[in-house]
């Protein structure tokens, strides 16, 4: 396990930006969950979803 000081800032920055992009949609899902909104979430924010899905490999790459 690497100490936090050795982690690169690139994956952390990308994760933060992806979560910031999805924050409004996640708030709506938390308030009024529908399966339709969950299905359309990746279609409306494909880059943010891709970053979050690929985040483990980004951490391994920038270790």
C-alpha cells in the first residue's frame, strides 16, 4: 500500500471532477429514484461514468 503522499494527483483530480459532474444527478437520484433516471445517467454523462469505472486502473497506472 502506498502512502497518500506518493499517490499521483491525476486520478484524484479526475475522480473529483467526475463526482462534481455527477453531483446534481446523484442528488436527484437520492431524492426521487426511478429506474429510468438510472438508465439515462450513463447516456447523459458518459465521460464521468467512464472515469469512475476506470479509476482502479488509473490508480494502478499512476502508482
